[in-house]
C-alpha cells in the first residue's frame, strides 16, 4: 500500500489531469462547472499525494516516458515546488468555488476550460526541471491568462488584455532568447546539468540580461509593471484573484530558481542583487503611493500587488549575511500574499457585485450589509499590512531581521514606510465602510459561497502566521536555497 | 500537576473568542467566568505555582503567555473593570444600532488587553498590542459620523506608526540578543559595551512606540480626539485598555527587558522621567482650559498615566511601588469619572462643564461617585490616589530626585484647580430650570445599569485607599513586584 503511494507518478498526473479536464469542459460546456470543480479538488488531493511522496523519498524526480535529461522531459519537485503547488491548489479551490457562483451561462462555458489550462500550466511550471519546458509553460500560461482577462468583455478589459498579451509575449520572447543562448553555450537546457557545465562568460551575462528582463516584465517589477494594474483591475474577479495570487508568482518562482542555481554562483556579488533590491524598494514605494491615490477599489488592490511584489525582491541584496532569514521571508511573503490578495480581490468582487460599482468613497455601510465580506477584506488587509498575527507579519519580521543583520537601514526604512502606506490604503477603504451615509444604490444579493470563500482564504492568510515552523521546515526539503538547514 | 495548571492562562484567553457572537448573557457570563478564573490563578500564584503556555511562532521564537505577578495585577484590573464596563455598556447602548458589532470588538479588545498583560516575551506583547489597535479602531469610529471617522483616522496614524517603531526595535533587539523573553532585572547583561549606543536607540524607539498609546506628550494628539467614541469606550480606552497597555509596555521595557539597573546605567531613565514630568504638567494645564467634560477628563488621563511612567523612571523601589500601583488606582478612578460623564450625557444631555450647575441635586449618586474619583485624582486621602502620590514622593526622595516632589505638588494643585470648580458647580450652584436634553427615568435618578457601575468603582477606589495595607490589595501586590525587581540575585 505504502509502496503504491510512494512510487506513483503524482507529478505527471498533476499536469495531465487539468489538461484533460480543460478539453472535456471545452467539448461539453453543459457539464463544465461540475467537471471543473471536481478536477480542481482532485488536483488538491494529488498535491497531498506528492507531499506524502516527498516526505518519504525526499526530492521527487521523474523522467517522463523514461527518457531522462538531456533528451527527455524531466519533472522535479523539492520543498519549494511543493509549497508553490500547494498554494496553487488551495487558492485554486477557493477561486473555483467562487467562480461556480460568479460566472453564469456563456461566460462559465468559456471560463472553465481556460482556468483548467492555466492550472495545468502553473503545475507544469512548478514541476519543470529544464528551462525550455518553462518557456512552453509560460506561453500556455500567458495565453490562458490573457484570454481570461478578455472574458470580462468590456472595452477597458479588451484594451488591458491586449497590453497584457504584448507584455507576456515580449517577456517570453526575451526569455526564449536567453534559453537559446544558454543552450548554444553549454549544450543543455536541464537546470541540473547547466549548473555543472556553466562557467562565467559573456554568454552568462547576456542570458541573465535577457531572461532577467523577460521574467521581471512578467513579474511586473517596477518599472515594468505598466501592464499589471489595468489587466488585474478590469478582469473578472476570480481571474484577478488568480493573476495576482498565482500567475505573477510563477514567473518570480522561475527567476528565483534560475538565480539561485545558475546565476548567483557565477555572477553573484557583481551588483545584480543590489539592482534588484533597488527596484524592489522603488516598487514598494511607487506601488503603495499609487494605491493610495486610486479611487477605484480594484485598481487600488492591483497597485498593492505591484508594491507587494517589491518586497520579494528586497531579499536579493540581503542574502549575503542573512540568507536563511531572507529566503524564508520570501517564501512566506509569497504564500501569505497569494492567500491575502486572492481574498481581497474576492471581497472587492463581492462589493462590486453587491453595489454595482467599486468607487471607494461610496462604499457606505457595507460593514453592516456584507459583514463577512468586510471581515474578509479586513483580515486580508491585516496580512498585507504585515500586522500580527498573520503570514504577512512573519514574512516581514524575517525580512526585517535579515535587513538588520546586514545593517541595511535604507531597506528597513522602505519596509516600514511601505507598511505604513499599506495601512493607509487599507484603512482608506475600511474607514468608508463604517460611515453612516444613506444607502444610495440598489443592492443585489451576493451568493453565500462567494462571501465564505473570500473569508476562508483571508483566515488562511492569518492562520499562516501560526504555522511558520512546519511550513519553513517543509521548504528545507531538497535544500532549494543552497543554505543547508532552514534555521537551526 | 504542573501540566494541569498550565491551562488557565489559555482558557482565559480562549474564552473571549466565543463572545464575539455575543448576547448579553454570554457577555456577562464571560466576564464573570474570566473574573473567577483570574481569581483562581491569583490564588495559585500566591501559593507559588507557575502558569505558562507556549506556542512556537517561528523557529527560535515562541508565543508565551505567563502569569507573573505584574501580569496578574493588570489582568485582575482588566477583568474586574471589564465586568463593570460590560454592565454599563449594555445600559448605555440600549436600543442603539449595531450593538452586536460593538460588543464583538469590545470583547476582542479585552482579549487583546489580557493577552498584553499575560505575554511573556516582547513578540507576544507586540502581537497583542497590534491586535488591540485593530480591535479598538471600530470602537472609536462606532458612531459612524464624519467626526468619528476623522478621529479614527488620526488614532490609526498615531498607533500604526507607533507599532512600526516597536516592530523595528523588537527585531533589532532580537538580532542583538537572540531572545526576547521577559526576565526580572532584564536580559541584556550579556550585550557588550560596544552595542550600548544601539541599545539606547532601541530604548528610545520602544518608548516612542509605547508612548503613543500611553499618550506621552508629543505623542498624545490622538487621545482628546478619540473622545467622540461612546462613553463605555472612552472608559475602556482610558482606564483599562489602550492607554494602560502603553504604560504597561513602558513598565515592561524598563523592568523586564532592560532591567532598572541596566537602564539607569545607560542613562536613559533620566530623560524618561523628565518626559513624564513634562507630560504630567502639560496634561494638567491643558485640562484646565477645556469646557467639554470628556475632553477635560482626557487631558487629565494624559497627565495621570505619566505618573506610572514617572514611578518607573525614578528607579527606586518605593517609587516603583507607586508607579505600579497607580496602574490600578488610576484605572479605578478614571473609569468612575468617565462613567459619570456618560451618565450626565445620557440622562440630562450635559456635555459641557458650564452646563453642570446644580447637577448634584438632580443626580446625587452619580455626583457622589464623581466626587470620590475627583478627590482621588487630586490625591486627597483616603482615596486611592493619595497612596500613589505618597509612594511616588517618598520614592523620589529616597532616590535623591527632589525635583519630582515639585512636579507632584504642582500637578496636585493643578488637579485641584480643574476638578474643584466642577464639584463646586455641581453641588453649590442653583440648577437651571431645564436641562439641555432630559430623558425620562421616572422617579429614579437614571437607569440602574448606568448608576451601579460608577458607584461600585468609586467604592473600589475608596477601598483601595483605605485598605491599602490588607493582604491582596493592589498595594501589596505592587510591593511584591517591586521586591522582585530590586532584590539582588
């Protein structure tokens, strides 16, 4: 019995199942909702299976079709991949339940196949062991995501989708050029083999430049974030949640992987980390200030994503003296931001659905009328602001610790300022929610499942604040950061 | 046996969660159960038992709840006053909208306060301290008016910024020492002399962070504005929760993080004492010129809370007793005054001191309670406030800091100057023909749920002064705490 579990190729199924599901949903739209929900839940179970396997056997490596590197396609999963898969499954479940109530008729028929394809792309990306595969998943992910944004059908959504498409394609193209350079230089695209063969050379620098630029564009790091706010704000709510919580993280994940395994040992200490940290700091300030200035709720949340992405990059310059804290912080920020931001977009979607608009100043008395949604927004806000007790707080604590160990007061100041600005924009929304203005618009009922999924995801972000020890020990499996044990 | 006695700390804490769903019965029974539990733990600790709960938060960092003597002093105060305030709030808010929301956050607020009191290390403290900020915000903006929203915004600006300073200081301290556990006489002995500048900055940051809530002078701006909140909230903010949490934080930092001796050697206590003294005088002076009753009380709070800080900063055992015991005394007296102010507003529509002519004849019980509270504030024996001032003064002399006596005397004079005219108006002037807005309570003075709480707290304030030497009195506990801090190992 145990052997079946430990030998089963969980990873392969994790990719194949959503693809199959997507095709099924496309062919039989009438059963799309049921199929989609079923598959997302099965995927979550599969992740649990994979976790079981990794616990017992250590790092998971599977050569699809028995070919193996450098010829075949390899799948690879360590603690970090596992966590990313898990958070994808978790947010995915929430979004699916939400979408089941959100999308009606034709939109639903279009949503489910695309979402399942996106899920397949995300899973494949987190399991990829070679950089060309990553390119393929990028293309799949980009196309599915763009189509999902366009699903809203409004003029602004189409414009935003167009911009998003261009940014995504440009990013992928730059990335592909980098892959080609590496392949030409070292004759392989497998990450593990590249690590062995690569040596400092102009090719490495050129590849880093191209791949880095492509990935930063996809991750929407300041100043390459221009496409993000319109796309995330005008997409249908479940899509916004997916994009902000998961899709942005996917390209960051690849960047992190490539940096840690290939580039850092070769070009580390040459100022690239400092540049990333600087851009991250700029992103925090710029994104937060912009968020504070917005009058529309969804745009505010989208700019908040720009700011939160900045925190992830602050870790790069801090690794030298405090690698353990810095990388744990990044992991934690990724996870808690995924949960909190998904919850926040869903809460915003509920308000939008309820009042028919998302003007912040007219959010009168929602607290009384949609208490669950308001609570979800507030709890998610706590995590975004980095106040205890929440996942965001743990992440920020670790990051601050790293910055102080290294004596980087400038970064400390940026983090604190970012937190204050975040409090500013969150309470800007909550403050209006408590006013006693007259009800100025007709309200529509919001399905209970939409309120509850938002609340549960937000509670997840809070709960993450108490799970640091197990989660961080999980990341240590396979030593993805090359730092030995994650904290003694 | 130790395992079974670990639990109560957690139970006290866990209880409050359920009350978010609040019904009146649930509220009151929760408050009573908490009181009983606190009593039980109090008895246990006096028998020398240990109550502690730990939960791993990060590798190497734990969430610690521990029932030490200082914690218990604060916990018993909040448990006791919470029960009284709950009764009062139920009476006060009768028939007004959003009561369930109000009591939900109200309970959450007390949960956070108890958490602050019981926390056994700085990160736990920080956690509950921020929770307190978040839980009180909805209470401050409860009325939903534009003024309330504005006050809430200011309140948040101050407290969130203060919280950020605390966070930096805490993390910094952690990177220096690798521990954050509260220990009597501090845990910084191992830190080398080359880090002393850093420690001074950390101390400043911590005091600034806590000083926001304790309303030390340049950081007090939010407090008078927050008076837009309903009276039970003001009472809670001033006497039990927010302001006290700040003062308590300062006490904790000086005693259990730095240790009095270490802090004195760093030379940081002198400036702190001066800051407290300035706050005392400034608060009293401003109070003198307020016509709005609640605002006058607010400035009085600013001044009174700094007694606690002053007692801590003088760095002598007797002054320490005065400071710690004032934590309790100020709570009892100030909550009485706020209850009375709320009663005046709810019964007769009186908000301003100039409207208070002859009110003593219309509402004798309320004004008697008010008088007791006011005399306590002035420091007249036998009310509790006298005990505090006595010990503070004695402690200052013992520590060779005579200037403190002048501050104390000046402040007492000022206190008298802003409280006595109120009392004079209330008792000795002719009442007007009509009150601003009188509500009908039949032959009674006002609703019993509004009347009972201030009378009880006034009695307690009297008792704390009269029976100061009896076992289990606040004073005795304070002595016990001070002994622990100052005894040589």
